[in-house]
C-alpha cells in the first residue's frame, strides 16, 4: 500500500491529528530508542521537534524516506556548546510540554539544559531521560548497547537453544521494548499528572528497568517453579514441542503455538499424527513427539503448510522474512505496514476510534525546519 507524504503541518495528507494533537515535544537528537520514542509520539499527533548538532547535516543517512525513526518530526540544528544556542533552546523549552534526551547522565547538566535548568523555565515540563543503565547506580556512567543491557537483566540468557549460546533477539527487547516504549509510557503518565497538578517532573527511563519489567511474567513463573533458569527447555522458549519452530521441506520454517488442549487437538488432527492428544503434557512422550512433528513438517514446504493451517485453530503460522511480511494478506488488509517512496515501514500503532493516528511526513533534511520552528514558536533565532 502506497501512502502519500505529509502536508506542510507535518501530518499525512487527509489524516486526523491524533490523540496527542497540541502536545509539543523537543527531542534532543540521539540514536535508537530516543528517536523511536519521538516517532511514536509524532505518530500519535504530537508536534515533535528534533534538535541536532551541526555536524549531522552532512551525515548521509539523515533525513529522507529511509530515515523512518524521524518521520513526522521537524528538524532544528543548534550547537548546544554555544551559549546563544542554549539560551534559544531554553526559550523553546518554555513553550514545550515535553523534552526528551538520550545522553549519558550529567551531559545536559553540563550544557546548562538539565532538568533543573529546564524545569526552572517551565515548571509543567515533562523531562524524559533515555539511557541504558539509568541515571544512577554503579554502571550509570558506563557505555553500553542493547545486547549488554539485556544481558544483565537475564533476558538474553533466557533466549536460545539449550545446547547453544544465547540468541540475540534483534534489538527489540532492549532498545525498543524496554527502552523507547517505556520512555513513551513514562512521558504520557507524567503529562497526565502535569495536567492534574500543574507540575512537571523527570522521567528516568532506563533500558535495564524496562527490560526487567517486561520479564514480570517470567519471574512469576520462576517463583512458582513453572520456569527453570535454563534456556530452551521452558514453555515459551521452544522447550515444549508444541510451542516451537520446525523446518519444512524447502528449508524454511513454521511456528507452532498449540499450547491449549483444544488447539493441540486441532494440530494433531490436521497433521494426521498417531498420538494421544490427552497425553499432551506427559513429558515422557515429548522426545518422540518432537521427532514426529519435525518429520511431518519436513514432508511439505512452508507455504503448503501455511495453506493447510490458514484460518484453523491449530496456531500454526509460516515464519516470514521482513520482505514477505509486508505482502501478507492479513497485514496488508489492516495496513500494518505501508510503502512510501519505496520504503516499507510500520503504520502508526495502536489505533484510536475517535482520534485516529497517522505516520507523519517523510523525515526532513537535518535543519530544514530551523527557521520555521523558531517563527512558529515565537522565539528569535540565535545569532
């Protein structure tokens, strides 16, 4: 599905403004979870102004159709080492509802734009801080990336085959799940509190905190002896034969998630397996069951199995590539992914009945909106 570019106000042509219409967000330029959070806020209708350093103007991947994480935003360039630029940013802060930053602890304080400085100028401001380790603790000042953050929480160690190393789950669990999404949750909660109390606050969004929070159900199962501290042997990590991935005749794969008994019965029936469905949870049968499932799935191609299981309650789905996912009929019908200027990207999520959200315009060139933003916000351009 091809989607038109946005209009001059930053929203997609013909789209509603979204539930965050009227909310002004300043995003201090960074990478990964911070820009993702800004994209999500922009998708929801907020006016997001990204502030970048001058050197980013020449970066080849900055702006344009493929810069998906910066869609829907306006771009301003300020040299925050220059006192005049810092003073101008603080004037923008006076007119903002939210500021987000992803620097190491103490950096914005040294620049004169830390929480104390900003909240003194705008007591209602929500100041969102996105880091890996958090604002305090023994590792707060250390470098890190998604893989190191999820390693420390136990999430990485729980993912993978029992006889192999941990498997890296892209950077979905840490950067975007435990990081960017939790920053947005914190910002929205703090905005709600500010609307009630008239007081802003600092949101300390650490990837280690968010990732640990995502593990709530796993820790609960561990406490109830429903989970072992080993990978590849548990309910949701491939350890159960009816919740696992199997290779097909063409070297591709299908995902099986027949946990409930009625779904397992459907799986066994459609596969024509000679097994007793009432012994689903008899672990003594699992080694042979896994062999039988592997042998049966190897008899047909992935797409042949997909056609057989389509619309059934057996909970079987083809494992698609990113390119294939964009063309799947269900995702296409919902518009979960769309193409703009040749770039496949996710649509805005979640969905709203009264204030529909929409992905904003293609990411502008770095600094393209500097003059317009300062004019619109009623702030003089710094010298």
